[in-house]
């Protein structure tokens, strides 16, 4: 293969359709601050997800910061070591201290019993993740949060379109944050959103993302600029037309990987739970013999112009910036991190390209 194959590639609609929608903002010269496209996208996103309250953002990192402010996170925040670095960064940027606890051994989601063991009088919140877009024990997490009266936020960055028991995964936690970054299955270039549970909370979030401005001469407190602009909103409106088609194509690619690679005993493929409608955002492969084999395969793919990613290696807690923070027996997380490799998965991945990837794995490990 001559052309480089990346772990992901954005699904983009026809540019003619995009410019047609964007022309509304162009003609009206209203480019940001709750423009017509922004408000239309927010409404249609609520309808698509089956939720009442969505607040759009310029990116999911700012959304995570605002979510923690809105829920009055304080002190020590229990979170996962097995995620994108932005999860923990958002805690530090709000001036709080992460406490890392172990995950399950399948998808890398927080274990409720480990979370409960880490609760102290300094604990002021829980920031969990739907890793790979697959939820963990959400009912167990809810019980722990309620038992100790702790606000629970889900970093649901890759979970757009995921449904659990027939309903959006964003129904869990006090707030959920989703990303519309270029690497996600649903992209607005950058962008993100917070899904909340009440009109009062949405109003608070919307105020915080606009500098806490109440009027031309009144500021209610400390806010920040988290607003989504009209160019991003136009892309979001158009992407809603294509998301189900894209998920369907991703499912086909995921199934071909699964069916072809199940003959390899030395790897584990992430299984989709029966009660989950998945978005097939990643295809994680876990190498049973650990880091040395994983890295050898990673390097072999790279020689063949196939760029895979080790989502998530190293653990967040292994980075120097987080070395001083609490971490408790991260056994499962460490095993996952040392064995993970995500294979290329996106709607434009061709059958020939996918077969090339599969053949390399079978040849090296079969």
C-alpha cells in the first residue's frame, strides 16, 4: 500500500451542502453568540439524542471545565487513569486534584467499588469516562454518587449516537460531555456539548460559557468563552443527516475485523454488550502477551504506512505532571494500557485497505 492509512479519518459531507447551509450566516453576518444556525443545531441535536437540554461548545475540553464549575466540583476528584489526557487536564485546570482509581479489565471504565474505596472527606466529585464509547457499570456508579452525595460527570467524548437499553448514554450522571472533534464519528471540526438535566442547569452552563454575562452592563461572576460559532453549527446540522449512515458503515467494518481476527488466540477483541447500540467509534485490540508484542505489531504496521494508536498508553497517572497525585492499585488499567492497539476504522476505509491490515495481523500472529 502506498498511501498512508490512519487510525481514523473524518467523515465529511459534500462541501456544496455545507456552503449552502453556511450561507445563512454569511448573508446575515451573525457568526457567533447564539446565531440562527447555533440555535437550530442545538434544537435538532436534542431531538436526535432524545434529551431536553443541550449546551453547545467550541470544544469538549472547555465543556469539561464548565461542567465541573457548574456542578461545584471541589477538593479531590476521583477519575480514571485510562483515558485521553484531556480528562485529567480539565481537573487540574479547575485547580482541583485528581485521584486515580482502577478500571475494569474489559473496556477500561471505572469500577464502582474502587471509586467507593477512594472516597474521603476531601472528595468533591467523580469524573468518569465512557471509554471507547462503551459505558461501564453506570447503575453502580449512580449508587455510589448518591450514597456519598457526590456530583457525577461523564466524559462521554466518543459516545455520540450510543444507546444503552434503548436510550441515549447521555442520560447517566448529572452532566455528560460529548466531543465533536475531527477524530470523532460526528465532527463539527472542533466542538462539543454538555447534556444537562434541567432548565436551570442549562441556563447556568450557558451563562458560564459566555463570560457569565447577564446583560450589557451586568456580569454575574467568573465565566469563560466556550461558545460554538456558526461555521461549526452549520457542519453539525449537516452531519446529523449522515450520522446514522456513517455508523452503519462503521458497523460493517467492525464486524469484518471481528470475524476475521477471532481466529487469533493471542489477541482479545472488545465485545459490544447486547444491551448497547454502539457507534463503532474504535476497534481496540488487546495483545495477551503484553507490551513487547503490541509494540512489535505497532512498528510493523508503521513500516507498512498504517498508523495505529495506543489508546490509552501510557496511563495518565504515569505522566510526570500527574506523578504526585494519588493512585491506588491500577492493576487492570496497567494491563490494558500495555496491551492496547486501536486499528484503523472510518467509513472511507476500503475493503482492500482493511484486508491488508487483517492479513498483516494474521501473518504476524496467526
